[in-house]
C-alpha cells in the first residue's frame, strides 16, 4: 500500500472484494435438499451492504501487524452475524420491514418460517466459520478461542440481542437518554467494536496495543449508530429509540464527530499503519453530512 | 461407580443434576435491562426435559477415559442448542405449538418477537459457552475447536436446520422413505451423534476409539427419532414425515431395536466403561414399549 491519497480507497475496495469472494465460497452446498435454504441465505447476505464490519476487522488486523489470511474467517463471520440479525429484525413479529437494501426482505420472498431458519443458519454458520483454521495459520488457538468468545459476547444478550430487546420494549415505552445509549452501544456498537478487537487480536499479542484498538472500536461503533440515526431521522422522525429524537440533529452531529476524533487519537501511536482505519472512521462520520 | 444394577441409574441422576446446576449458572445476568430476556430463556430451558444430549455427552466423555469438568461446557451447550431449536420450532410461522412439556410455549408467554430473540440468544450463548475453557483444563485447544466445528455442523444446514427445512417442505408435499430418513438423521440424529462424539473427543485422542463412538452416536440418534415417531403416532397418526406412517409400527420397533443393538456392539470393546452408555441406549428404545 502506497501513500497516495487514493491508496486507502483501493485497499478498501480490495478488502471488500476478498470478503465477498469468501462469503460466496462459504454460502454453498452440493446437497439438492439444501438448495432453497442456501439460495435464501445468499439472498440475505449477498444482495448489497457496505461490509463495514469485515472491512474494519481486516483493516485492524493489518494495522495491528497481522499478515496473510488469518482474519478472513472472523471477517466473514461478522458479516454473517450482521446479516442474520437483519433477517430476524425484519420479521413481521419484529420490525415488519418488507424492503431491505432496495430488495424484498427474506421473509417476503421465502416465507416467515424459512426466514427464521435462514437467520438461524447464518448465525450457526458464523460460529462454524470462526472455529476454522486457515492452512498454515500462525495464530495461537488461544487467541482464536478468545476471538470466538468476544464475538459471541457481542452478538448475545449483552450485545446485539440485549439491544434488540430494549428496542422492542421502546416501541411501547419511549426511552430516555440512558436507554437510547444502551440500545445503541448494544444493538450496533458491540459488534463493530468486536470487529475491530477481533482483527487486532488476530494480528497482535500486545495488550497495550489491543487496549487502544478496543477504545477505538467502542467509539467508532457508537459513532456509527449515531450517524445511522441522523440518516434515518428524515425518514422516521418519530423513531422511539433515536439519538437525534432525544438530543436533536446538531448535538448528534457533534457527538459523532467528537467520538471519531477521540477514536482516531487512540490509534495515533500506530502512525501510518493506522492510515486505513482513520479513513474508515472518516467515512463513518462523513455519511452524516 | 460400582457395578450394582442401580449404579448406572444413580450416575444418570447425578449427571442430570450437574447439567441442571450448570445451566442455572450460565442463564443469569446482573443487568436489570436483561431481566425479562433471561427469565424467558430460563422458561425455555429449565422447565423440564430429559437432558438426553448433555447426559450422552458426559457419559461418552467418561467412557472414553475423560476425567474432571472438561465436558460440562459442551454438555450445557448441546442442551442450549436443543432448547433454541424447540423455541423456534414452536413459533406460529413454524409448527405453531402452544404447549411444550406441559407448559405454555415461549411465544405464548412472552410474545413472538421475544421468542425469536430468546432462540437467538440461546444459540449464541451455546457457542459462547463452547469457547470457554474450564480452569485447569487438560484438553488441547485443537480438540476444543474440533468439537466446536462438529457441534456447529450438527446444528446447521447439514444438521438440525436442514432437517427442519425438509420437514417444513413435507407439510405440503408428503415425503417418501428417503426423505423421512433425511429428516430424521438431520433434525434429531445429527445433534445426538454430535453429543456422543463431542464427549468422546474431549476424553480421548485415539482415532479408532473415536470412530466407534461416532458409529454408536449415529445409530443411537436415528433410533431416538424412530422411537419419538412411535410415541407420537398415537397422537398424530397423519404426521407427514413419520417413520411409522411410512413403514408401520412393527417395522419401526424392529428398526429401533436393531439400531440400538448394533450401536451397543460398537462399544463392546470398551468393556465395563461402556456400561452407562449401554444403559442410556436401552432407555432410548425402552421408551417405545
């Protein structure tokens, strides 16, 4: 990677292509009875999306000093978990959304029962993939198990699912500022923070460096959700668990910018190795402009 | 463990109590916002059930020569996966069941959206628990990752979920004998076979011994589902994917007995160490008398 202004953008594009190729590879089956399920899983994962979690994972891996293919499984697993959470979130008994990324949602195409199973299958596949070891891997199995625990923690009741339960409750009882921060840090922030941490953990054993990545990940994750709220505000101004609804547009923008600035400062000691992560952080907040 | 006829029964009771205590321990949270979710998870897991999968795992671990607490996490994870699959299977968009083990199903008590999240949370927790290492563990991390892959495989599209998709399809297109065998070996058999294999893998590194456990587990898993069909036949004689509906009661009984006999023969070289597993195998087929 050179230091011309375009280099990070090229690197991001290359990472995205690597992630999409690996997703395409793991979402296959030779068994005819599984064909429709696999088709529905592919519909749910491969029809668009920014791949922000896997890219953050791969970029953190490289920024932490990692080389080779040791983070690709974690990257792919993070996207599978993100996709499963969207499929279940879109169900009629949850948010009841019929369109996602400009296409009909999984349950609209394949039916509700199938959509439940598709989500279950994507979540299960994520852990299957996380437990795989690339040939010639130099990562200690201890680190791999740590990454597995971090990601399952971020996906579980203390992370995504906890956030979704609070969000579901907010639909009937509008939330206060503390509840909104809880939903945000859990529903979206936890998996983004885990993506950063997992990549870094696979790339380094240095606890001080890991701590910097952990702080960067937490701030980037929260900023990402605040920006999502800013973007949603135009479409759904009465969303119950919205940062903008609670604090107003201006304070939301300020908060996102401050979080990203603080996050970038954490990585400053890494020098040019953090260049790509800085760029991704800038992208996150730039979406709100 | 002595050799009196009651000893295996006592040992089974003790294993069940160990599993229930550990399930109770992992299904807790100090965060008030998670209280209702955790309550719903406990309702789904702790209200009855035979614990056949965790007991098979622990008994296989000991029969393979394992000692100490190294199989308890796998045992608990298997029960969490079984419980999640029941919660999702009972949903209105799947089998639409309102009673399970004599109590109202999760979605009847907590609502559909919550039941989807409860299943997701149980599945995620299962992998979290699987990636944990008991203090002072002597199991190689390589074996732990292998067990993780085996269990995720049995839970995924080539196992439980594949069987459920075929079962869902059978509701509209009644199945032939090959389809019924596919549903059975996948929906129920795969996780039972994985329970046996996981326990054995954590207890031994000997590939020949492991192969015997693998064959025992496959036969026990299939027999278990055939017996379930025999028990269900009285209540739902028109069940589309039923072994009894396809082959008749007498042939179903014969098949279950033959499978258990063959399975037990696989473990004969283990001598008295296999005593408890033989007993469990006998219980499986005795349920059909």
